[in-house]
C-alpha cells in the first residue's frame, strides 16, 4: 500500500481484529488476510448521512467512492508483485 498512497498514509499499527469472524471459514481453505482501506469522515459524508465515524454496519455508513481507484490500484500492484514476470 505504501507504493500506492505513500508511507505517511499507511497505518501499520492496526491491531488484529475479529472484524469478520465468518471470513475465518474461507481462511481454512485458502490463506489470506484483511486489508483495511480507510474510509475517513470527509466531504463524501456531507449529503446528510449523520455525524460520527463511517463504521460498517451503521445506519449512517457511506462508502467514499473516491477510494475505489485506490483499492483497485492496491490489488493490481499486489498481483504484479506476486505473479512471475514473463518475457
């Protein structure tokens, strides 16, 4: 993620969480992990979605659509780093 958004925009201090206990069943079959993409509390929430954090499963949750390209770029870069280079 540092290659996508810069080191100062990455918080590597996030503690392990039980955010999606159902996800553990998938991990029994295939290795994986969560990658959190900060939604923030910016101007995308000005449309009357309530105050406070944009936490998932909240009546005022509103995903910041401007982050779609950041998330997509992250996955592309990760695939490029993982897959072998073919000539």
